[in-house]
């Protein structure tokens, strides 16, 4: 296996981990974001039950992505974590609160603090991920420059906008998950939430898509020159199409409940593809390419063996777990 | 980087790790016990195993959840606080951690849901297998992370190119010289600590005259397990020390508070090591015993701290004291376990009121010994992060002191709050006791619908 190909395979694996994390923990966090808006305690209980058996596995993709970055692109791991120190640390603490709330809430009589931890943790974590994303696409140079970044300077209008966009996007996919997993009042509430959120998400996708190239000329050059613009145009067109379809199917309570979720999934994957197009071939935008940052081939090879054999198995038993917990979560199902 | 930021980074990392490791210790031990209960239930069909399994499941869910969330923090904290380390040693440590994620974390996560909530949805066999796989996952996790950690103590199988450590021989790296000892010692520590939680809970019920059947079952199992595990742990600890003597003699010198190289080394029971004066104050020791333990001869020569320049010595006092705490508690656990065994063999365990009264307080001792062990090991490695290759001041990230202060305070607040909550909920579970109707309704998670008659 040559030195060109290995980093490429690793970058794809990293991309896969990030995508799976964003989609899977996206909906778990989304349920947390919608939590304060639920009508009553029963609905809240049901909402939490939909994610209880799967949230740990979902979140593990964050650890998987981190470990892959550490193993395959150690310099990038160092640079990224140094530059984004504050938002990442706050995000991790928020995830701590969110996770603890999931385990504690049903075991205590006083649920208020855990309600707050669950929703507050989810909202904060999602917002920080938006800040991280905004800073990341803009790039931050080498480690030395990165370490000089003051956490507060990341709170730019663009950063805040991305933060809010991630919160709403997660809320949207979370609502699609609830539509899939619940019945009765909760299901129709979730559908109404989706129809409210789709326009907001559409606007923020458009805004971010225009704002980013305006801030970063290199990204504008990637997208808005011939023939790229023609080759890449399916990405925005399909995103728009899927959002429209999502809006329509969510309103119609007779469509199969899995459809809105799949459409939202498509929207997420397309936007992530767009992101990949914008940053390619860098792992730290415009300062380190995946080849420059790659670990020695020997290390890449050692883990690749594991990736090729173990990851398919992981995907299989993860699918099995989702299959075991398929179907609707009843309002009073006790086993959860 | 300036001293202040270095200290803050180390304190923060030590806090994050010290907090995290408490939960894995319990999860590893409890997962193994629960796997045993689940197996017994499957093959005998007896209700008592089901009842015990359901009882422990709640503690397990809490501990596991806390382990997971604090672990996620760690996997990134390593990069945020020890960034230079991740860059220099990433090619070796990164792959080991990746294997941990792939073989252990996903496995645990993939089957935890079924173990916790899936009983009514899968066949008993699948539930049994899920429980076994979760337990296996916790052990695999210990395998990989301890391999990585041991490699930092006894690095082998590498070459250094342009200041970056490259892996040369993966087999040698994974099975580095201190790894087998550290793995055995830590896994035993997890089991032993957990048995003392079991013993304490069992004793608590007996002491308060509640749930007597469950209490005696739990106490008996715990005492029997501990009376095997405690001596085993001491034996493995001794081997571990001999291995350390071979690879990190200065760490052992710090553990023993031993300054001058020479023979006839006494075993110090107490002393106040003085780093600046290069000697101890108020020594109380038993002559020649350290020589005997370490070299198996009364006048054997042991390398002293002064054989290396001061900048290559670890801080002696914390290593010296934490080592004594660990060993002292290890001996105490042996004593308590064997006394309990004696009572059991005489058929008096159920009625030994005074023993119950003492044992109900012993839940934390394993954890204190375990933390003391880690402090010995990690501070004893100083001033190195990767022994002999990378010094700690060269390993940290370039993060400024004010950022570190901010996050350190945030961490301290959140972690303290959660720990208090954890203890409170565990106490609540303790007071509630095993659920008499658990089998009928399969309720594990919902206190409201799982109300039990006042008992
Ligand atoms: C002896 C065992 C041991 C040690 C020394 C450590 N851990 Fe740990 N860790 C476990 C044993 C464990 C476990 C038993 O597998 C956990 C704890 C409880 C649990 O829920 O899984 C876990 C969970 C856990 C998780 C969450 C996994 C998930 O998402 O499911 C992460 C990311 C880490 N750990 C990372 C670390 C790092 C970076 C460490 C050191 C620097 C570390 N652990 C030390
Ligand atoms: C009583 C006899 C014991 C002896 C002689 C002993 C010996 C040792 C030694 C020599 C080390 C340091 C090894 C190194 O850094 O290279 C160590 C570390 C450690 N000990 Fe012990 N130990 C004993 C009891 C215990 C007990 C009872 C526990 C916990 C329940 C425990 C938990 C640990 C842990 C967690 C570490 C750090 C990890 C490691 O390096 O293995 N030890 N022990
Ligand atoms: C889980 C139990 C562990 C505990 C309680 C523990 C404890 C500590 C403590 C107290 C320090 C600070 C020492 C000092 O700065 O004076 C430290 C440092 C460190 N540990 Fe451990 N440790 C554990 C396991 C690990 C593992 C498994 C790894 C890596 C795979 C690891 C990697 C490090 C690193 C990178 C440092 C910082 C550099 C240094 O100070 O040497 N530790 N740890």
C-alpha cells in the first residue's frame, strides 16, 4: 500500500466517523434540544426513552473520530484541540451533563435538575459544535498561531450563526426521530415541529453557504468557478429538494414515519458532503493537507487492519441494537 | 511554557483521570459479577439471581454512564492538555487508543442497551450474551488503555525520526515489559474494590436488619471473592514492584524513600522525605526488609535516588506516601476478608453483628487504594511523560494559564456536583433495596412506576 493512498483511506474513515456522529448524536442531541418545549412530563419521559438504549453508541462515534484523528493525523489532533480549546472543553462538559441526565433522571424523584441538565447540555453542546465548525472552516494556521487564539474571539457573528444553525438542524432531525419513534400526541407534535423548523433550517443552510465563501475566498474559488459550479450544483439542488420533501411529508400524518427521518438524514449527508468539498484536501484547512499531517505509514497500516475487520462488525451489531429497539416507544412502556 | 500553566495542565489532567478511573474500576468489577449472576440465572433459572442482577443493574447503569461521559472528556483532554505528547508519541499511543475504541467502546455501547433495557425484547440467550459482551468490553478496554499507559512507563519497539516517535515492532509495543503486571494488577484492583462495595452493601442490610436474604448472599459472595483476590493482588503487586525495579529503579527508590545506593536497606514504615535536603526525617523502619523484598537477600544493594541528578528524580513524598496508603489498605483488605472467611467457615457470618457494623463502611477502601496506586505509578514516572524519552514540560500543550483556570473551575464544579448526585442516588438505591416484583414487571429504570411496598 503506498504512501499516497493510506492517508486518503484514513481521511475517508475520519469522514465516516464525523458523519455518523453528526447524524446519530445529532438526533439524540436534537431530542434534548426539544425537551423544554414538550408539553408535559409524560411526553418528556417518552422522549427520553426513545434515546436511552442508543445514545451511548451514538456518542461513541465522537470518541471514534477523535481516536482516528489522534492515530492517523497526530499533528492535526494537536493543532485542532489547541486552537479550539475553550469551545471543545465546554462542549465536552455539556456532553457530560447531557449523558449524566440520561442515566440519572429516571432514578431520582427530583427530575427538574436533570431536565435542565439534559436540555442545557444538549443545547450547549450543539452550539459549541457550531462554533467549532465555523472556526474550523475558516482555518487557524499552525500550532503556534492556534495557541494564540483567545477563546472569546471565536464568538464572531459567523460563529454564533453557525452555532444556532447546528442547534436548529439537530432539533429538526431530533423531531424526525420522535416522529419515527412515538405515537399519538407526541407524534403529531413532532410533525408540527418539523414543519416549523424546515424553513429555518433552509434559510440557515443558504446563509451559511453564502457567508462561508464570502469569508473565505479559497472556498469561493472552489465552488463558484467553471466547471466546478456545474459539477457541484447537484449538492445544493438536492438539499433544497429534500428539505421541500421533508416539509411536505412531515405535514402529512399519513406518510410512513420513517420517511421524514430518512429525508433529514439525506439533508445532513449532503451538507456534510458540501463541507468536505470546501475543505478538501486539508485536515486543518489551508495549512495542513491530509498527506502532510499523516502519521507514519507503519502506524496507519497497523490500525487499518483493525478498521477493515472490526468496523463492519461494529456496523452490524449497531444495526442489530437499533433493530432490537425498533418500533414505537409506548407512553407507558415500563421496560425502558 | 510557564510553570504555572504546566502545573495547571497537570492538575487538570490528574483530576479528569482520577475522576474517570473511579467509575471504570467499579464498572469492570461489577460487569464481571453481573455476568456471573446472569450465567447462573440462565443455567439454574433461580429467581434469586435475577433479583440480584436487577438490583445491581441500576448501580451499573449509573457507574457505566459516569464512566462513559468522563471518558469522552479524557480522550480529548489528552490532546488539549498534553498536545505535544500526542504529536510526539501519537504514532504509538494513538493506534492503541483507536483499537480500544474499535474493540471495546463500540462493543460496550452496542450491547449495553440490550443488557439494560432489552430483557423483554430479546431471547434469554441474547440477553446473556449481551451481558457477557459488555463485561468482555470492559476488560478489552482495560487491555488497550493499560497497554498504552504501560508503554509510556516502559517504552520499547520504537525508533525516533526527526523528534517523532515511530513504531517499529507492534507486538513489542503492545506487550511491553510492564504491561502484563499492570494489567493484572489493575483488573484485580477493579475486582477487589468492587467486592468491598458488595461487602459493604450486604453488611449494611444485615446491620439494619433489612432484606436479610439478599444481604447475606451479597456479603458472603463478596467475602469469599475478596479472600481470594486480596492475597492474589498482594502477590501480583510484589511481582509488579520487582518488574518496576528492573525498568524504573528510581521510581522504586522514591516509593521506598531510599536516597543512598547501598545494601541493608530498611523497610520504612514512616518517614518525611525531604527533596531539597536529599534525605528523610523521622524515619521509622524495620532493618534490611526492603533489601529482602527487592533483592531476596538481607544485604542486597538497592539503587538510591542520589544515583541520578536531582532533575531526574520524581517528587519523593507523594510517591512514598501514596505507596504506603496502597499497601496498607491492601493488607487491611486482606485482614478483613480473611476474618470474614473465618466467620463464614464457622457459620457465623450472618450473625456477626460487629463485623457487619465495621464492613458497612468499607465501600471506598478499594478505590482509595486504587487511586493511591495510580498516584504512585504516575508521579513516580516524573519527570518523564514517556519514560526516558519525553519530559513532562515538553509534553504539554501551549494553552495559556487563564484558559486552563477557566476550564479547571468548570470541571471542578461539574464533576463535584455529579459526584454528589451519584452518591445520593446510590444511597437512595441502597435504601430502596432489591425489588421484590422486579421479575414480574421487568422494571429497571423507572422509580415512579416501580414503587415497592414500604419495607
Ligand atoms: C482500567 C481501565 C481503564 C483505564 C485506565 C481508563 N479507562 Fe476509560 N473506560 C474504561 C476503562 C478504563 C471502561 C471500563 O471501558 C469504561 C468505564 C466505564 C465504562 O463505562 O467504560 C471507560 C470509558 C471510557 C470512554 C467512553 C467510552 C464510550 O463512549 O463508550 C472513553 C472515551 C475513555 N474511557 C477513555 C479513556 C482514556 C483516554 C483513558 C486514559 C488516558 C482512560 N479511558 C483510562
Ligand atoms: C498490598 C500489596 C500491594 C503491593 C506490593 C502493590 C505494588 C504496587 C506497585 C509496586 C505499583 C507501582 C508499579 C509501577 O508504577 O511500575 C503499584 C501500582 C498500583 N497499585 Fe498496587 N500494590 C498492592 C496493593 C494494591 C491494592 C490493594 C490496590 C487496589 C485495590 C492496588 C492498586 C494499584 C494501582 C491501580 C496501581 C497503578 C497501576 C499500575 O501500575 O499497576 N494495589 N502497586
Ligand atoms: C486511569 C488511571 C490513571 C490515573 C489515576 C492517572 C493519574 C495521573 C496523574 C496523577 C498524573 C499527574 C502526574 C504529575 O503530573 O505529577 C498523570 C499524568 C499523566 N498520565 Fe496518568 N493516570 C492514569 C492512567 C493513565 C493512562 C491510561 C494514560 C495514557 C494512556 C495516562 C497518561 C498520562 C499522561 C499523558 C500524563 C501527563 C504527563 C505526565 O504528567 O507524566 N495515564 N496521570
